[in-house]
C-alpha cells in the first residue's frame, strides 16, 4: 500500500527538516546533561573514610598537622560542592584523602620506631644482665 505524495511530502515521511529537528533535539538533550556535573561523592566518601581511619588509629597524637590539613581540604571540598564547582571539589577530596593517608603512614612509622627503640633498650638491658651474671665486662 502506497501513500499519496501529499501525505508523505516530496522527500518521504522522514525528510531533511525532520532529521534537522531530530538532531537539534538530540544536541539540546546532550548539552543539558553536560551542564550538570555530578558531585564527587565517591572521592568525598573516600576522604571521609581515610580521615576516620586515621582518627581511630590516634594519628592526631603523632601527625596532627597532616590530619588537620586533611580535614581542612575535606571541608573545602564540601564548600566547592555546594558552590557547584565539582572539578575543584574532586581535586580537594583527593588531596584530603592523600593527606589523611600520609598522616596515617607517618603515625605508623613513629609508632614502629618507638616499638623498635623499646626493643633495642630491652635487648641492651638483657645483655647487661647477662654480662653481670657471667662476670664479663
């Protein structure tokens, strides 16, 4: 069954004006999606988690400066998110996580050094006791 030319138009049902309108609608819908960047939720959660882990490990006792910087950067990331600056928020959240992880690593190093120093002192005490007990000086 064929349709008369006055129904289809000379170019058929899907003529050039139809495709131009369709393309314009598609571009408008795509530009609407691109204009709304999403908040860096995953990066913010990762930074919050790293800070929480550091706090549970009592990092503030050993590396409080780095932990303070991590908290400040996380707060700035939240402000950037509220201001719709998602790229800055992402950057600050990643930096916050890095500072929290650095604080954790520094604290672990200080703790390990303290344990090592204590063990060295114990070893030296034992050596002294052995020397005293055997009469060796």
